[in-house]
């Protein structure tokens, strides 16, 4: 087994450059298709003036939030840019490229997030308007899904274009530079997921607690001061955050594939991972254009059909590409070490099976998630039934469903990893196969993003319809149906996103190891150093590392849930104040101040994202410099394993509670207003921060921590090997990182307004 | 570093045997002290005939359950006995000893559990009676704590006696035989924890759902058919299950210490781990006898003081013992390899610091758990405050508290492991230091068991008092206070138990590695085989192993929670039926059929424990034989890391909810009967299976899986190394294990009565 993955100085031939150029053109074509879809969406009617007013308020709130978020994150990005520049690199070109493409990755991530928000805040009102017209069901579904198509095409287009550009410019050094690109994308996405997730759920929970529970007014009632914020939240959380997250999944999986591809398959290994997602672009276009609900058909069925059609076409085309482009023997590959050349097996076969494993994995997760969170299957129906014995049994059964589905999803992902791993006896080739399985998953991302964006757009459309009061009868019914379909598609996306995280992280795990081996070789203390670093799994310090990695996932989840309850407390306080000070709100004579709630959400969510964000970046630094590279490897492994389970648990229990509530609202177990309904509303509220804040943020969290580890590995080795003179520096770095984390946690604990504080005041007011 | 931990053929000198004999005498003395305490408890008055009648019903129900449980487990024990006999062993003596002491370990575990149940069902009525007499507070506290003292003394006495006996008989082969002893103890304890946990919470939740929620009658009301079952549950779950669990912790920690001690410190290393807990026996006696509440003092303060006094005395005596018994240089130790002899450092210093780390760890966990679950600290108070915004925020804040406390507890335990690990550069010595830290924890077990037993006895006493209606005024008040103290002591015990699990499991991890190395050496395929097994942490298959290990913890927790809701459903159904068919129950003219509910609990909990039990034993077999020893190591690491976090999360969130309810019942936020109270009752019900079923069972689960892995490691290596002719057998074993697990899960899913099914019928009856 080669200790060096990167074949430095790898040269691209003219033909190779041609292939990359074709990929770049495909990427640009995806952007062009996105533009065509965009025009189509924007050309649709915008409904009544009242609807347009509401939409405008949402647009302004969302834009204001994202602008402020980008300004805040800008500072953070600059700091990381400088630190990244200071980290060891092979030469100046690599150093500059890595930092530069960090910015590019971050900028692309931000752009996609912004576009997702921008478009969905314009599509929502158009979907609502279309539902009101003749043939509304078809028109509304079409606009909602085309909106998703725009975001999907941009995600894959920018991701692929970025990667192709780096390969064209940097060739053999591309992997190193791509680490920066992936890190930038993942970091921005993580912050957007956390910030947007806190915003959307603080507004949602706050609005529900005062509106539905205390005042007994419906969801999205215009008298509730938090409704605009709630709708803004859907766009900045579910649209912007999710789009950035999936872009990041796309980028990081590509990065991992390209890093390992050069070592395993040489030049062809650098190019094949670009070809697979390029095929995915073509099939995504097919998927988006074939999504048409037949008469009397559920929207979800149509979306699923489109997904499966594009998946099958991808599998066929990728297999053809593998057998056309790749040789049937390792000896025929260029630019790999002699050890790999001697590997037995058929590269074309290995690559095609790996890609198919990824595509099948996507299909299985689609099915599993649908089974555990769909209203028509046993798990959600059982959760719904437990509403008859009260909220406690709803919570317990939802938690059981979450645990169980997490286990099965983790086992399925584990089986995919293990299956790809078995494809070759060479560890490098096996790792590349895992990364290629990730590329297989990627071929479905275009359709997945389209499916996901569908959710918040429909949700918002329903909100605008309800607030304006201008959509009635069949139109309202259509929007309710679309909203329910959106709930399930959102849950599915989370499953796919976490699967990409595991595959990419497992592959990155390989590049982490490579980074260490290379750094050890460079120190000149060869054989012994390596074996002492490698001989790790059975020692207690690695076990401590694994425990810390798992603990960070628990901490991050706890912080995210806590941030939501704290921010929601502030909203409850504000909405109550408005009702109290302006009694005219309840009889519609006074309009509530929506803007103030949006401001509170913006301020609080930006403040709250600092602690989990700092922890994600600095915890690997503390563990790596403090305990060493072995425990850091354990840390990553613990975070990946526990993170997978926790992410699926949070997403699926939340999804099951949400749909159990829908089940009761559809007239089961007593229907709306019954005790059973109240019990499921409690379940749904508990699930809100689970499924939309903590759960989805774990995906970028895992990748940020992995990339930080890969980037700092050489520096840790430099400080760890040889004489102990550098120990104080190493320990000082670890201590500073730890202190910053502890400081952030302490500050976030001290914060004022919490849901626990606000009611007390109001209760005393009520008593006065 | 030596590849062989076990110095086979190690001989004990006459002096050595003398030391062991003294330890055995101390162990017998502990049993004698227990007997004296027992006499004292039984001599107390038994109250009114009505109280005695109720107590008798509880005694009969509990005895019937345990007898039936032991008959069921007997079959299982026989099967494991045979399988264990078939596993590879060095010689026949070892083979017989291992299987024989497996039975002894299981029998001791069962005995302690039975004794705990037997005594607590007799002490409860005596505590209730004492509360009614003059000077009731002091008398009742004394009886409750002395009852705990009996169980505590028996736990440490039997554990220490068993280990001393094995060392006397088997000398150098003792570690191998002790694996059987520890496995028997852990396996029985796990089943008793799971079965008892399901029983107690099914009865509790079922009783509350119908009694408190539907009929509006108080807890422990004699009209509720589930009350006797609820009281039986306290005894078979919290007393019998917990006593067996802590005995198992004691035994397995000793086993791990003795295994590693021989390799690290030679003969002295085999004996020192017996001396430390022998000192613990002395200090436990002091602790039990010094627990006296001063006038006006909280019972908890008195118990904490006793704990800290005995901890300090233990630390001092252990340090003296270390410097007296152990030499100051490794060169002066007997029966160790030359490599270890050359280790620098002072054995006496290392041992004493390690033991002190363990004792300090116990103290820190005591404080941490008290902070996160006590009513007088911020976390529970904040959970209590969130009751003003409803059940959803109570659940969310409780989950946040659970996550956070799990992270800090895991980090503290991790710090202790890492601290002990840093004590020596030699991995074996470092592992032994970790095991010795576990022994340090053990010195506090006597007091801890006494503290824990206090809880269910007080709980039961209150139940008997309420049901009989014969305890009034101050007596009732005293019992309420004792019950509240019991809640906190129970939470603390769980924290200590999981800490022992981590320390023992980390140490056992070392013996797992040793078992592999030894087996590899025996195959004759030396150097390469070893290095390929050791070079593991960075490969994807290990990562899959870690994920599966973490997944098993999630699955086990989900199954346990599910079992409770399912069994509770059957209880709800039965209690409702009795109320419906005998309207006379409500006006006290008809006595409910308590026995039927006890029968249902017995039947259901025994049925439900099969699936999690089989999974615990067979999952390591499936992973080990199916994926290999590397992934099995990952599996164990994943299970330990996630298990620690999950166990503490479940225990502490449950404890926080329980005490938040108490806070509201004490008159805060609206008091009993308010909406806030209803919200905290929901939290408490969710917490019930968390803290008393799923959480505490994770501790023996971890140890069972570790010991299974240590025992099967040689067999896996035999099948894995060399030609692939044995691959079919290996894979067949893995497949059979997997199929049994899958079959058990499928069967448990198909089961009839669930909480989701029962209400539907009742609702339709109500409508008719």
C-alpha cells in the first residue's frame, strides 16, 4: 500500500484537458437550463395586491437576514483565510490556491443559498396565485417544482464548474487546492444551516406557542406578529440553508473523490469523478422535465417516479462511461504508483459497481425515509394512534421511531461503505470506490434539491394564501396537498444529505491518514514514526478521542435545540407584548409590527450560531494538538458514527411527529381540536428544532470537522515528532482552542431572554 | 511492549496466599456485617395489619416475578455455558474453570438481586411503620439506609470473595477464569436490569395513564388495579436489577484489573486490585454507620457526607497500602516480562495516583449528577420554568439538560481515563492504571449501593402508607421527604455505574487486544498477521464497525423504550377493563384484581427482554465473525463512546423531568393541578423509561458485549488467519447470529397488544 496518495506533478494531456473542458461546458449548460427555468417561474402571475404585499414583506425580511448574516460571516471567513494561509503547504502556488479557493467555495455556497432564498420568496406567491387559477393543481405543482429545478441546476452547475476549473488550472495539485474549496463550501453551509435553522424554528415555535396554543388563532393568521418571520424562516432555513448544504455535499464529495482518484486511478481517477456528476446533470434535467403529475395522482408519486427514472438512466450511462473511459486492468492506468499498478481487478468494473452502489443507496434511503415519515405507513400511523393516550406516549413512540430508523439508515449506509470497500483488496482503491459511491449519490442531487425546494415554497404559498385570505375553495385545498408532499420530500433530502456526509467523510478519513503519513515522511523520522501513528485503535487515548467526537455531536445538538428554545422565548415575549399593548390586533383594527419579530429572529439566530460554529472548527484543533493525530482520528470516527445516527434520529422523529399531527388533522383519532390533536401538536413542536435545526446541521458539521482535521494534520505531526521542544506551542494551541470553546459556551449560557425567563414576567402581568 | 499480558504459570508464594486469604476474610466479614444489619432491619415493627397485607401482596408479586425470571434465564445460562465450554482454551482446567465460574458469577448476580428484592419488600413496610412512630424521621431514615447497607455489604462481600477464591485456586490462570465469572455476572445483571426495568416502568406508566390522567385519582390509590404491580416493579427493577448491576460492575472491574495486573505488575499486580476493594469494604462499613441525619438536616446531606468521609478514608488507606505493598521500581516486581521490568516510573506512585483518580471521579460524578438533577440547582429549575409554556418546552429543555450533562460526564470520565493513561509510557502499565482507577471507584460501591437501595424502599414505603391509609400527618410528610431524597440518590448511582462501565470496558479493550495477539502468535503466522490486525483505525471497515457499535446502543435504547410503551399499553387496557366491568371499584365497594396486572407485567417483561438480550450477546458475534477482529474493536469502541453518552443522557434527562415535576408539586409555577403541573407530568412520563429502563441497562450491555468479544476473539482469529478454507464456517456463524437477531426483532414487532392498539378499542366502546 502506497503511503502517498497524491501523485504530485501529475500532468494532464491535451485529451485529458478536453474531457475536463467538456465537463465544464456541461456544468455551464446546467446553469443555462437553470436560467431558462428561472424565466419560466418569474413569468407566472403574482396574484392579488394583498398577496404581493405579503410576499414583499417576506422578501425584504429574508434578504435583510441573509445580508446581515453574510456581513457577520465575512469576518469569520477572512480570519479563516489568514489561518489557512499560515498552515504548512508544499509550495506557494498550493498555499495561494488553497486559500483562494476557500473563498471561492464559500462564495459559491453563499451564492446558491442567496439564490435559493431569492427565488423561493418570489415563487411562493406565484404558486399561491396559480392554485387560484383554472387547472391550478397542475400549474402550482409545476411552478413549485421548476423553482426547485433552478436551485438544483445551479447547485450541480456551480459545484461541477468549480471542481473542473481547479482541475484545469492545478492538475496534479488540484486535490490540495480542492481541500480549500470544499472547506469554504462546508463552513459557509454549516453556518447557514445553523443560523437559518434557528431563525426558522424560533419563529415557528414562538408563533405557535402564542398563536395556536394561547390565543387559539390558526397558523399563519395575520394577527400573529410572528407570521411574517415564520415565512421568512422557511426561506432562509429550508431554502437558503438547505441549498448551501447540498452544494457543500456536492463539493466535498467531489473533493474527496478527486483526492483519492489520483492515487488510485491516476489521471483517469482525476477525471472520472467529474464525468459521473456530469452525467448526473443530464439526468437531473430529464428528472425535472419529466415530473408531471398524472390525473388524480399524488404529487409525491410523480416526484418519486422522476427520481427513479433519472436514477436508472444515471446508472446505465455511468456504467457505459466507466467501461468506455476506464481500462480493464490497473496496469493500463497512467500516473499511479507501481504498487497500485500491480493491483488485481478491473478498474472499469470496480468504478461502475461503486457508482451503482451509490445510486442504489439513494433509492433505498428514499424508500426508508418515506416509510418512517410518510402518513401512509405503519410507523407514523402508530405514532398517530398513541395520541389517544396523550402527549407522553406520542413523544415516546416518536423517539422509538427515530431511534429505529436511525439504526436502519446507518446500517444501510454502513453496508454501502463496506460493499464499496470490498471491491478491492488495495486500501487506496477501496477508498476511491467509497468516494465513487458518493459520486453515484451525487448524480441524484439535482433532482433531490428540486424535491426539497418544493417543500418550503409550497409551505410559504399556503402561508401567503392564508394571510391574504384571497385563496379559497379548491385553491386552498391544492396548497394544503402540496404542503403535505413537501413535508415528506424534505425528510428524504435530509437522509440523502447525511449519506453523502458519511461517504465523503469516510473517504476524507483516508486523505487525513495520507496527510499524516506524508508529513511523517517529510520529517525524516520514517518507519518508526509511521508505525507508532498507525498503531492506534486499541489504545485508551484513541477511545477517549472517539468519546470526545461522539460528545461533540451531542453537544452541538443540545446547543442547537437550546438556541431555538431560547430564541423562541424572545419571540413569545414580543408577540405577547404586542397583543397586550395593542388589543386592536385581535379584531384586525391594528396591524401587528411584523418587522420587530423578524429583527429579533435575525439578531438572535446570528448570535446563537457563534457557539456551535466555533466548536465545530476548534474542537478538532483542540483534540489534534492536545492529544495527537491518533486521538484526532478517533475523534473523527466517533463524530461520523454518532453523527449519522443522531442526524437521522432527529430528522425522522421530527418528520414522524409532523406527519402524525397531519394525520390527526385529517380527521383521525378525533381530528382538529381534540385532545389527540393537542398531543400531536406537542410532538410536532418538540420535533421542530430536531428536524429543522439540529438534525440537518450535523451533515455540514461532520464535513467541516473532517476538513479541518485534514488541513491541520501536517502541522500536528510537525509539532509532535522529534524533540519535545515544540510541545509548549502544541499545548498552547490546544489550550487556546479549548478556552475559546469554553468561553463561547459560558457566554451562550449567560444570555438573557430565554423561554424559561419570559413567561414568568407575563404571568405576573396577568396576575396584576 | 509485551504482546502477552498473561504471565502463565505464575506461582503464588505462601505470603501471597496469605494476602489473598486476608482479603477473603475481609469479604466474609462484609457479609457478616450485612447479616447484622439485616437482623436489625427485620427486628423493626411491621405496622398495622392493613399495611402488612399490602406488603405481603408486594412480596408475593415480586418473588413470583423473580422466580419466573430465573427459570427463564436458567435455560439461557445453560446454553451459554455449553457454548462457552466449546470456545478455545489453553487447557482443560481453564476451560472447565471458565464455564464453572460463569455459573458462579451468574448465581452470585442472581443471589444479590434476589436478596435486594427480598429485603426491600420487607423493609418498605417497616419504614412506613417507623415513620408513624415517635422520632419517626430518624428511625425511618435509619431503617431505609440500613437496608441499603445489607445489600451494599453483600455486593462487595460476594464480589470480593468470588475474585479472591478464583485467585487462590487458579493463580496465574485466574484472569482467564475470571472472564467467565465477570461474563456470568454481567449477563444476568443485564437481563435483570432490562426485565425489571420494563416491569417497573410498564406498571408505573400504565398506572399513571389510567389512574392520574383518565380517572383523576392519586398515585398509589388502592382503587387502581396497577398499584401493587407498580410497587412490585420498584423492587424487582430498582432494587433487584440495580443490585445485580452494581455487583456486575464490581465483578467486571475486578476481572479487568486482575487480567491487566498480572501483565503490568506481576504477582503484586494480581493481588493489589484485591487489596483496594478490601479497603473499600472497611470504609463502606464506616460510611453506613456514620450516616446519621443531624437535627433539621436533609437526608441527602447526611448521605453525601457519609460518602465523602468514606471516600477520603479510602484514598488515604489505599495510598498507604500502595506504598507499603508495592515497590518503588519496576525492576523489583516479580513475574513480569523484561520489557515491563525496564519501564521507568514508580509502581507504588502510579498505583496510588490511579486509585485516587478513580475516587475523585466518583466524587465529581456525584456532584455533576446532583447539579443536573437536583431541584435546588439551575438546570432543573429552568426545566420547571419551561412548564409555563407547555409540555413541548418541558421536553425540549429536559433533552437539552440531558445532552449537556451527558457531554460533561463523558468528558470527565474521558479525562480520568486519559489521566490514568498518561501515568506510564508503557501501554500495559497505562491500561492497568485505568483498571486501578476503576478499583478506586469500587471502594465507594458499598456506600453507593446503600444510597441507591434507599430510593425504592422509601418509594415503596410511601406507596404502602398511601394505599393503607394508616399513615397520617407528620409520618406521611417524612415519607414524602425520604422519597425525594431517593430520587436523587438513584440518579447518582447511575452516573457511577456508567463510569465503572467505561473504565472496565477500556481496560477490557486492552485484554481484547491481548486475546487477539496471543491467538495470532499461536497460529504461527507471526509478524505480518499482527501488524495487519493492528493497523486498523484508518480503514473504512473499522469505521463501519464503530458505526454498528453506536447503532446497537441506539437500537437497544429504542427497543427498551418501545417495550415499556407496549407493555404499558397492555396494563392500560387491563385497568380500564376492570374499571369498566366493576364500577364498584371507584366507590371502594369492590377490590380490584391486583394479581392480574402483576401477571401481565411479569409475562410481558420476560417476553420483551429476549430481543435486546439476544442482540447484546449476538451482535458482537455477527460483527466479529462477519467483518473480523478490527471492525469488532471498532464496534466496541463505538458502543462504549455512544453508550456512555446515551446512558447519561437518558438517566439525567429523566431525573431532571422527575424533579421538575416535584418542583411544581411543591407549589412552584402554579402547583399541583395547574397546566404547568400537567406539562411536567408529561415530561416525567417520557422520562420514566429513559431513566429506569433504557439508561441503566446500557451499563451491563457495554460489559456483556466487551466480555463476549474477549471470549470469542481467539476463535475469530483462528478462522480468519491462514487459508480461506474456514471462511464458510466463519461467515455461517455470522449469518446465523444475524438471522437470530433479525428474527427476534421481527417477532417483537409483530406482537399484539401495544399502547397504540388498546385505546382504539376503548374509544369505540365509549362511543357505543
